[in-house]
């Protein structure tokens, strides 16, 4: 099969889009040929059966020029493809739909986010199938939705019981109000105040969101104002490989994204066999017997989160590894890159046969 994929960026060093290189490689390994249209490319090395077409953002092309290039690529490539796979951005579906309809090709849209826009509503109408990671990760009702699981490169997250000393609580994600880093800082202070833990520190891994530049200084002020003040490290944006290294050394991770945000940032520590405190009920199938330890309602209090932190830090590293072992097994089964790509290609083959 030959498929056309449209995605935002191909750059292994990018904090948010770096994983797409592995998606392209894994998908290409299962196809005869993969054409990829992206807004911008760092020209990374890719398999011989992958051809990349950029919209030119990396060379300064504006929106009109990018749209013109995208249209030209679609006009040339869709006739020879078995189908089109659009990653995340609804506008790609809207641009591709006239060409897929003209040539009778399936149009798949991957979307995992809680944000609803007029473009997303239109893309829902135009797509043949809508693919998402979990039951709650696509925000609109549709019979077209297929739950696929996330696709995480398991080899990056081997189960290693090593931990830094003092223990580190890791939170991965853009510094944004919706991620609720402030909640973790307040709970960490309460955990320290209770005196039931030894020293520990917090690592907040992620860059600043462009439209929320005030979040970082607000978090700094909060951390300094708390009594007792938790030790906090702000790492900024990091390459995916460096994040994987930090996960290997942490004692536990925390992800406080609300329902609708089924974050890979929570799944990656689970794949590494680390306990992860979560608030999104979509994670319940992965928690198993650890649910009482790890699941909080989204409206839980600072004290509730502090209690979970204290309970995890009271365990030995070996006990935390045992708690994480079940998480790893279930996360591998449902959310590994190889598993997702096998399911995706099976769906591609089915849809191409129906087109």
C-alpha cells in the first residue's frame, strides 16, 4: 500500500513533535511507500520508502504560500495514494477532502484533544474515520470514531528501578494552567509540612506555552511563597530522549490533566514502570489494583494529592517498582508504538478496500 500522511513538523529535536519521526518510520516499515506532507521539516534521515514534501514554513513561507504548496502536493499525490492520514490539525482534513472525494480515497483523521472548533466540526463531517487514543480523547460525538490507543516507543522506556536520591517527583507537560503544575507545588508543600516524608524534590519538565507567558513567573512566585517551600527544578523544553532519561531516575510521576486530555506524558512513565498519579478517568483501565494509590478525581484537594505523594514516598524503591510493573504491562499492551501501527495499518487496509 501507498499512503499519504499530513503532519505539522518533522524534527527529532522538537519537544512536542519529535515523536513523529518514529511514527513515520514505524508506519513506513508496514507500507510499500509513505508520502509525508508537513508544514516544516528539519530534513531528518528517514527510510528510503518515505518521501517528504514541505509546505515551506522552515524557509519562511507564510500561510498563503503554505496553503498553495499544500494544495499542489495534494493535487499531485492523492491520485496515486491508497488513502490520506491527517495527524491532529483539522485544517489538513479540510484541505485534503476535495481531493480524496474526487479520487474516491479514504480520509483518516487522528485527533486527541479536548479543544472543539468550527474546523473540527467540519473535519468530523469530511473524514472517513476519526482515530483517537482513548474513549474520552475525542471531544465530539460521532459513529466514525475508532479508539486506537497511543503509540509510544517502548524501547525508550525500559523498566529500570534506579532512582535519584533524594527521590524526585516528575511532572511532564507544557507549563500551562490546564496542566495544573500549581496544584502539584501546593500539595508538595503540604506533604513536606506533614513531616511523614524525607527530603524530595519536584521536576517540572516542559516549555512555556506561547499564549500563557505569565505561567512560568507565577509558578516561580508560588514555589518561593510556600512554607515549607518544596525544592523545584524547572527544566524547560527538552528533547524526547532527555525526558526519557529523567523518567528512568524518578520515583513517581504526576499528571493532573483533566478529562479529555489523555496525555502521553502520563503513559511514558507508566511504560517505564513508574507509579503515576492521574486525574483523568480514561486511565482507569491501566491502573488495575493500583487505582486506590494513583487515581484522584479532577476536583480533589491539595491535601488529597499530598496524601498520595506521601503514600508513594513511604514505599521503598523496590515497592514502587512492583507497583509500576502492572502499569507497564497494561500500558505496553494498549499503547505501544508497534501495537498502534499494526492497528492503524489494518484499518488503512480495510478502508482502502472499501473506497
